[in-house]
C-alpha cells in the first residue's frame, strides 16, 4: 500500500530463505494470497508449500505415484528396525490423507497380491522342507498384516477377507511348516478376527464361516508361539475378536465351534485362546 516495492521484495527474499515453523506455513500462504503479490515474486515463496505453484498445474502432481513408491520401499526394505518405524510413519500419513483418495483401492490390492504370491511361494517351499528362504514367510506375512491395517482403516478390506478365507492350500500346508517360521501368518488371521469382532469388516456369514473353517485350527496351533514371540500382542483383543466373530454366525455353527474349543482349551490351557466370554454368550442363547 505504501509502494515500498524494495521492502516487499526484501521480505519475500527473507521468507524464501528462512525456515518456517509448521504453524507459520498457513499464515504465510494466507497473507501472500491476500496481498496479491504475484508480480513481485510471491510464487517463489509459495513453491515450498504448494505443488501446484511448483508445477504450474492444477493437478497437484502425481500423488499416487509418490505414495505407491513409499509403500513399495517399505515392503521391500532390508532393515527390519527401520521398516517397523517407517510402517508406522507411512500408515499415519495415509490415514491423514485418506479423504483425498490419492491411493486407489486397486493399487493397494495390487501390492497385497504381490505379497500374498511371495508368501505362498515361500510357504510351499518350506512345507517341502526347503527352508533356505523360510524367513521370507514371516516377512511377507508382516507385509500383509500392514496392508490389511491400511485396508481396514480405509474400510475397503472385505475383498482381502474373502481372499484370505479362500487360501485352503495354504492352510492345508500349514502343519508341514515349522512353527517358528509360520506363526506370523496367524497374526493376519488374528487381525481379521479383530476386524470382524469390532464391526470394521462386514462380510456374508458364508465368508465369515469359511474364514473360521480355513484358518481357525492353524490359528489355534500357532497361538502359543504368537503369545510368546510377538512383541506387543494384545491377547485379550484377539480373544474378544475371535469370540465376537463366532457369535456373528448362526447358533448351530456357534455350537460346533465352541464345543470344539472347549475340548481343546481343557487340553492346551495357555497355548489356546481363552474365549470363555463368547462361550458363555452362546450358552445363554442356546439354553436360556
């Protein structure tokens, strides 16, 4: 307003060079837009925070390509500690970004299919006593668990549930793989139980029943190892998820599953999940 263009340019040069605190970004962008300083270099300042200004387009760049690259770098990373840390970071960023639809369902499922294919390959090799790359089983199961978390958070995990419930060949080979290599696979099953039990995954009773038919016995077989070897495992969350999953089925199916569990629990104790709460609900429904 004063017409001191040299002073304005000096301020803009300062803003372009100086670091900004996160809470200052919006303030700077808002002020520059309000002052209409396009002819004196405001665009250079805004390039720091705006892809559109940097590219000269309204498309916002290919955000999906960047997010997919981050996803695959995490899936393929070699340092396990760094992978764990970056999985949490990328999951947080995707959650914050989910409303923008920058990562399509098809892209996530494509990554998921690649991990499942690798898991099947290494699982069947281990089942035939070729344990050279058996460590890849846990790695790919962990990748699937992470992608499943993202799918559940975005409420698009139903197709994953159907695919996992249909893995009868993998389930049949389960007992042939040493438990130290295979128990991470049951963490994927456990995450699905929690998702169903919390109402995060809504599928037909046929699919829910198929999941239990295919994976419940392998899950029981691995539970002791999961409990001892998985850091941060919330046993009670998984047991509640399993109980609630069973209780969504018709009463006759509940009875079959709970009676089989009752026998197994009495002979396995701590190495079997304790779904007594679900058993009591079934009992009341059936006999009261």
